[in-house]
C-alpha cells in the first residue's frame, strides 16, 4: 500500500529516465524505475507533497473499483499478480528482473507468478517443427 504515501518528491530524474522512491514494509526504502505513464500522472499533480490524501484502505477500495472497470477482477493484491504476470511476459520470462520489480527478497517468491504465467513450454512445444 506504498502508493497511499507517495509524494511528488519521490519521483526523481535519472540518466535513463525516471525513478520512484518507495517506502515499503518495515520502513525499507528503495528506488524503482518509473513507467512513463506513471511519471505523467505524478507530474500532473504539480506538487512535491503527498499526491493523495487517502489512507491505505481508501486507496485499496478505489484501486479495486478502477481495476474492475479495466477488467482486472479481485483485490488490490490481484493487481500485483496482474503486474507480475505481465512483467514476466514483457521481459521474455526474466524472473530476476520481475523479482526486482516486485521487490521480492527471494526469487522463489516470484516463481509463484512464473507458474501462473507459464504458457511458454506449451507454446515452445507447439512451435517445434518435427521431421516427417
């Protein structure tokens, strides 16, 4: 629910685009790459302070409603599943990159999402051309 505490000042320009400073569980702070659309939204608020005056529960309810409108059913946590499976597909199955983006301490945690998104073996098998 780190998104509820985001501030405009958490968006930082870097040599290869923008990054977002995120405060997570246990007070850990880290920096992650920011998608261009996320940068656009944050900059539209024109503030260095908090972006939304909402608590985590309010953010969760609003996110669930928005996700439902986009056809992503379920809880706010379902958004993490959606992101993980899409990131795995977009990265060509790069579990290390996806694990870093998910902020997992162990790649084993990310492997759960790899199993959910794993259409590659079937697609690879179906693409094989076998001699007659």
